[in-house]
C-alpha cells in the first residue's frame, strides 16, 4: 500500500497545527481528527532520516557554536559584499552633490524596508518553514512550501511598485525642491523593479532553509560585483551611454538582482538538489499558502515598524534643514550595514532553530539562540564603539561638505555606542522567526517606535532642542529594542507556551 496520500494537503494541515505559528480557526478544528493518524509511518521515518542532507544533520547533532559559525560564515562573507554595495551607492551618489544625497536619504528607509521585508521577513520565513519541514524529515513538503513562498514574494512586491514611486510620499518625509526631484527619480526606477529584488531574496531564503548557505552567499557576491561595475557607468555615463544620475544607481540594483535571481533559481532546480524547485508540481494549495503566510505576515510587520521609526526620524531631522537630513542619511547608512552583519548570523539562527524545533529539540534551539545573539552583540557593539570614537573616518568617505560632515559626526558620537543593542535585537528576531514566535519581537519594535515618536516630538517640537537631542532619542530607542527582546526570550519556553 502506498504511503503517498499521507503527505498531501491534509498532511500540511497536520504539520501546521503542530507548529507554534498561528493558524485560522478552521485548521484548528481539524486538529484532533487529524492526530488520530500516525505522525510518521515507521518505514517512512527511516527512509527520510537516511535522506537527510549533511547540513540538516549537522544542525541537529553537531556542536552548537561550531555549527552556527560554519553556517554563518558564508552568509557573513556574502552579506559583507552587500555591505560594500550599500556603502558604494552612498559614495557614488555623494559625487552628485548634497541634493542627490538628501534625495536618496529620503528614499533609503523605504528601500531598506523592501530589502528587509523581502530578505529578512519573507526570505527568513521561507528559511524557517523549509528548515522546519526538513528537520521533520519531509523534503516533499519543504519543496511545496518553497514554491508557494516564491509566489507569495512576487505578490508582496506589487505594493512597492504601485505605492512607492510617487513624489508625494517623499514630500511628506521632508524632501523639497531639488532633493524631492532626486528622490522621485531614484524611487521610480528602483520600485518599478521590485519583483527582481523580492525574487532574489526569497530564493536566498529557500537555499538557506536547505542548509545551502554557500549558494546564497555566492549569489550576493555576484550581485555586488556586477553592481560595482555597472553602477558608475549608469550614473555618470560613458561614451554614447548617457548619464542617468541617481536613477542609474537604482537601475543597476534592479538589473543585478534580476540576473542573480535567475542564477539561483537554476541552481535550486538542479536534479541533484534536495528541493528541485522547478521540477516539482506547482499546484496551488491553500494549506501551503497558510503555512507560509502564518509566519511571513507577522515577520513583515517587524521591518515595517523598524523602518517607520527610521522614516519618522528622517522627518524629524528634516525640521533642521537639508544638511541635517543628508548627514542623518550618511550616518544611518552605517546602521543599515549592521543589518546584513546581523542577518549573516541571524539567518543561520533561523535555520538552526527551526530545524531543531522541527525535530523536537527545544533546548538545543534555545542554546543556539543565545550563542548567536552574544556573537552578534559583540561584533555590532565593537563597530558602534569604533564609529563613536572615530566618526570622521565614516563621514569623510561620503561628503566634503563641512556642515553635513559636522552633523553626521555628532550623530555617530551619540548613537554609535548603542549599536550593540540594535544588533542584539536583530539576532533575537531571527531566532524568534525560526521558532515561529513573533509576539515579543513585534512588541519590542513597537516600543522602539513609541520612543522615537514621542521622544522625537518632545525633542524637536515641544522643547525646540538641537539635533543632538533627537540623536539621544534614537540611541534610547535602540537600547529599548535589544533589552526588551532579550528579557522576553530569556523568559520564553519553546517547549510549550511562554511564561510571560
């Protein structure tokens, strides 16, 4: 008798009911009936266990710290390339003058929101559901979830294409005159190609969920190398190629992500791969969509809250003039560089926590969480301390304008020392994503937003304080994020419900 019917849509309903991610009431009502069948037939368990990939086996049984470092190293290398790409964009745009810098600085929160939602939220959720399925010895389910996640990512790119290209949005964020024109030109091209960015990010999440960190890393390195060559040509022009200005930087980003997405899709569809993405059936299954969305939607709320905090800070900075907005855009770019560093370890945490919880190893999942969080705290904290002690080294790379330079130096001196808490919060978010428990990460991000909203209003409008008062509010918000989430994870019981 064939065992295949036990791994149809109803099997995914049963797996989703067991997972900590919330499900619609209809799925919950089926729970008792579905559990009357055996979870894994004995013969299928042994066959699936034999088919486990080396990476999955290592996540379940290898030394925790060594496994985390082995998984994270390709990510960190690849995301270092992404860091170079972020800094390079600032350098190139800086050659176009303060108005171009200010325009791109206004778009930057939305651009990073898209990147964080596609890579961190939807890509990370894809990593979690694929890794959990593989940890539970179900490669067929992992492939179905990966295919549905790709469709969800394409749909999620549409709001950015439709809503984020108009100048009205950037006018609300403080851009005026030439800076507003530059912001509109950059945003129109970047968000028109949002689907390319989302596809590359979700496919990277699929690769990490399967434990193939190297493929995701090489894709990011390739994207950066292509961008370093193409971006200056499009921005400044060469020979018959007309200069596109800030729009050229956006066009390069879109084109390079599109090429990388195609390469990664081909790699994940190879016959020897664990998922064979394009080779499996593409039937739409509501249970698979629910499984992906149950984690992706709350995950997407976290970068939305975080970037709302940044956008609000940008708007408050606009009260002090274009020079302060440009300075904040340059200085805050360092914070965006911390995100890929945290993501390098965080995506390894997502995969390792999800895989171990799929195999019912909650204690090992919690052990991995703290090991990774402490590493991220140390690295991002060290970068922050260096930025606070020698802020000129960062600012001089992007501008020679003395007013912009001075304002940025002041920001880094005040905020840099708190970057470690920012990194801690990011690492714990990724671990919580792997666990499928996002209530406290969302609460911590909401508290951060509240500190920025209320504290910024008091500093800028109620008291009419200098820019340094606003910078102190930003520093407090980063500490609130990291410490709140650390306390919550410490109190959480991943074997059952939370204790607080």
